[in-house]
C-alpha cells in the first residue's frame, strides 16, 4: 500500500532521515519504534508531506506522493495524527471534527462518520459543544484521532498517541486502534515510544536509530529480540 | 494591601507623572519673546490629581478582588440584553428606524460625517477578515483602499465609466492586488508580514504620488462622477440629495458586509482561518491548503477595501495620495483592535468611536494623537480583547448531567 524507498529528509542542513526504506501492506498495523530523535516523527511527516523528503520515493497505492502538497496526500486517503495532539483549542469538538472533514463535500457521509466516531469515543459526543482546549489530555488524543478519521483515511499515521497519558487511557486508545484496523480495515502506521504496547498490537515493526532503519520483523519477534529488549523494553 | 501602602504607591505614581508631564505642563516657551515660563502650579495640580486617581483606583480594585467571580453590573445588563429576545428585538427596531431616518432628522453635515463613519465600519469589517479571523497582521490595508479609489477615478476620467460598473471592477482590481501581494508575502509570519505589508502600503502611495503621467501625482484626480440613481444622473446642484443618497448606499453596503462576514465566520473557511491561526501544522495534516486559505482571507479583505475605495472616490469626487497615508491604515487597524478582533458589533462600535469622536471634538484637534495614544494604552491594559470581545461559542455546563 505504501512504500518508502531510500527516503532522505533534511531540516535545513541537518539530516534527519538516511535512506529509509519500508513497506506497509494493506490492512496491517505497522509500528515504528526508536529512541528520541531517531527520526520517527520525521518519517511520518515525510509521508504526509509536511517535511517533503529531499530524495527517495514514497509510493502510495502505486502513485508517487513525494513532493506533493499535504492537501493532495490527504485527499488520496492518508491522514496524519500529529505528535502532541495539536487539536484546535478554540474550536469546539464538533468544529474540530468538521475541520478533519475539510476536503469532503458529502454531507450524509460526514454525518455518518460523525456518528461512527461518537460511537468509538462516546465521551466526545458528550463534549461536542465544548472548546477543544477544555478537554483532558486523553480526550484531546481521542479528538485528534477522530479528527483524522473524519477524512475517511485508508492509511492512518499515528504519532505517539500515548504521549503523556495515563496507562488506563493508553490501553483504551490502543484497543480502539486495533478495532479500527479490524472493523474498518484501516491500515495503521503507528509511531511509538511505548515499545512494549506498540509491539503487542503490531503485525510487523521497524526499529529506527539515528535516521536509519536498523531492525525489522513481526511484532512478536521483536518483543523477544534481545537487542530490542535491552534498548527499548528495559528488560 | 493596607491603606498606607496604597498611599505610598500613589505618591510614587504621582511623582512619576509629575516627571512625565513636566515638559508639557510646566515648561512654557514663548518663541516670540524668547522667554520661558515655569508653571509650577500645573505640576502640583498633576501630582494631586494623579495621587487621588491612583489612590481611589487602588481602593476600588481592592474591593472588587474579593468577589471576582460575580459578574459586574455592566456584564449582567449586557447578558440580559443578549439573552432576552424582546429587548434585543426592540433595540434592533429602534436602531433600524434611527439609521433609516437619520438623513431626514439631522443636517447634511451630520449625514456626511455619519456616512464616513459607516465607510470605516465597512473598512474595519474588511480588515477584520484579515486580522481578526485569519490572524494576519496587515499594516498596509490602505493600499487596497487606494487601489479601489484610483480604479474608479481613472476609469471615470478616461472612459467615463459609471459608479455601478466601477464598484465591482474596483473590488476585483483590489482583490487582484491582494492576491498579487499575498503570493510572495504570505510565506512570512507575524512581525515580518506586518513589516512587508507596511512597505507595500507605502510603495503604492509613493507610486501614486510620483508617477504623474498615469496617476496625476499629488494634485490628484478631480471631477469624479457621483453615483447615478438607476441610470438617472443626479444633478450636481442638489448636493444634499447626493449626500443622502450616498448615505443609504453606504448603509446598504454595511448591511451586506455584516451579513457576508457573519456567514463567512460560521462557514468552513471561517473556521479554517481560526484553525490556521491556532495551529498551522495540524491544519496541513487535515488537508487544509495553508497558502490558498490565507490568500482567500487576504483577497476578501482587499475586495472590501476596494469597494469602499470606489465609494470614497464617488463621495468626495476628488482623490489624491494624501488620503491614503499610513495613518489611515493605523486607524483602520485600531478600529479592529479597539472594537474587538473578530467581533462584528465590536468593530462597528470601534469605527464610530474612532471616526465620530475626533470629528465632534475637532476643537481639541491638537490633543488628538495624545488622546489616541492614551486610550490605546488604557485599552490594552484593561481590555485587551476590545470593547466588545468576540464570543465564539457559549458553553453552559449543566450540573444535572452526570460526568463521564
């Protein structure tokens, strides 16, 4: 579904990604783990066009998407939940969700998706007229995911959904991610620091260090890999 | 704080004010006799005045600190007006009657002044799209106003194009300039954008002033036609009629603008502007085209400036570059900021304040900038959100509803 071939991305003079190649098949949950500053977020931003790569190819469903506007990439069915939630604090929950459906014109479809999202996260339905900034951290993360879902993506890019949340909420969000993957057949590319949890739900995983992919395998395999255990699971 | 502390602070403040106002209030130089008069009495007056003002202000604040959560009387009445449909409907009725009958009750002079105020209402609402909604600080807004005015003046001068044809044309030309300026400039943010737009405003004015062959330089363009009334030229002699007509015309534009901006505010693009102001990266991740959204705001703002420009040229029948200085941009921006960014009633009130007060206190014209500056400082300290702040959504918490 998505293929990265030798992608390199720079911030000014600083190289963040060095020849990153990875493959995501349809219907998979793929996770990318790594230390701070390894380039995980940059990988996602390169895919969604927020920091266009300097060289290499990104191919989504046989169409090259590197160098395209973020707008066009969203239109093709790739939604990005940015790191740190980044909801719109002064817009209400409902307006936030409507922003997610910015490129869509089908009112009935939007209404249906709104209902679906409210079923996934009933708390958002209760808070729908509340300003986004007044939500708790967990609710904001739910809103951020829901907002991305409103674009009806086929590939969902999730950047650290567990950031700063209580363990119970993290569990809830992860179970929803699995549910989305199973029920809607949404392909999910998950970037995480919480390696333990991420590897448990992932079909396959990549490990990133200093802008390189250093290890790959099934989630289960990596969980029992000694190097991963030592570096990321603290065992 | 104890009263003693209040007194000490107030003394400090009065000394500071005596020092500040020293050159203005105490020293008096008579340039004819080369004498200097020292008006020490003024200094004492200033000292005593500020002391008491500061003391009572402090006492007053001290008293209100305790019951901060209770809404003040003014807020209560405002809320009451907002929520009660009868009162707001009655007020609206009175307002409509008043504005409609205004030219027949008041003199031609008053009507003319009021028309100017209404023009600034439209300009303020136009800039409000750019500054208040999209959050792009535009210090060269007057350039688009000038573009509109000169479009009509030149079209009328060379080709005899009438007002009604020029109105949409002027708006279009201004919008075009808005896009032209916007494409390179909107990559910048915040302060940088402000400086570049400021430069653009000055460039337009300098071109108008110095390119004599095309724009007639500082002597301007005169004998611009007044608007026709459904194809009938209003005779030049009946200037009072023309002024009345102009008044209704501008009033119509104000109503149209209020309607349009209100719709815009609650539309998807309006929300996209607010969202873009809050978080650009999140917006891009949502598929909102940053550039196009900002350009729309810029072009729409320019469109309104262009329309008012055409009306301005038709109203005064004479324009020259002196009407489009940076001061004009500053006043329009002040209208938006003073009135309340993003708030339609706020901008309307702000326009009336900033246009009518200087007009009616013309005798105190020397102190205008002094009062202007002081009121700006006071506003920013005590009411930074503007006279009527922008309320987006009201959230009423219902305690009966169970939490979670």
